[in-house]
C-alpha cells in the first residue's frame, strides 16, 4: 500500500508540473497542456506494450520530458551540433527534475537512479525498460504528432527522420507502428523508411 501511495503521489506531482506547460496540443477537439497530454499518452503506450511494466519505467513515463518548455530550442544556436547539445541538456534537466520530485515523494537514491537511467536512455537495445521507453516515445510521436509533422516537411526529410526513429525501435515497436491509422501519404513514408532499414 505504501508503494502504491508513493507512486500516486509522484504521478500527481509530475502531472501538476506538466500542466504548467504554456504550450498546448489539440486532440479530438480538446485543448491540453502539451507535455501533460504527451506524458499521459506515453504512460498509456508503456502499459500497452508491457502491461507488467516496472515501477521505475512507469515513473519515467510520466516524467520523461518534464518541464521541457523551460529550455526552448531557440535558446540555442541553429545547426545540428547546437541541436544535439540542446537534446542532451534537456535529458539531464528532465532527469534532475524527476529526481527532485521522486526524492520528495519518498523514493530512495537507488530507485531514483534507476528511473534516471531510463530517462537518459542508457543502454538502448540492451536494457528492456529503456527499449520499451524508446518504442513508446516513437509511437506517441507517430500516433499524435506525425500526421501534422509530415505535411510541413519534404518527403525526403520525413523519411530520413522516420528511418532514424524506427532504427531505435525493435520488432515489437515496428508492429505497433504499422498498426496505427495513417493517411495514405503518411503510410507511404512509413513503409519507405522501413524498407530502407531492411536494406541496411
């Protein structure tokens, strides 16, 4: 009972923090704080992929991108290297914020370190929890952001981004990805990206 209450407290704190996101996302006619909505969907995907997901993975799912709006992309210079640095800095920021909330919720340093490993996606392809997280992150993008995204960019750019994302996923992730509903154009890009993976 204590662990259940502790987890519920952490979820409540994560959700309250993400509800402060000034950016919004509209889904099925309803407007939500962006990171709050995406965190809930990430949590749902984790459970869909692995109904027996560990507590550490569930905690990471609700805090993976916590406070993301506080370090905007335009606070870094344009270009690939500044972009990669922004991504690294963001990941460590999420891990730090998560640690503060988990400590305040009664978790031990060892438990917190495990959640941070998942948030930082250490040992991808080797750690099953990290792999499930990567699958879920990609599926959230495909399910809730991809259709709008691919309409704003060239087919070549979209396929290249999809190829990189699908490369990080495993066979389970690919199966879920192919089971989503896409427009004909969106599905064409997905299949082309997968075909490039199969040729590699």
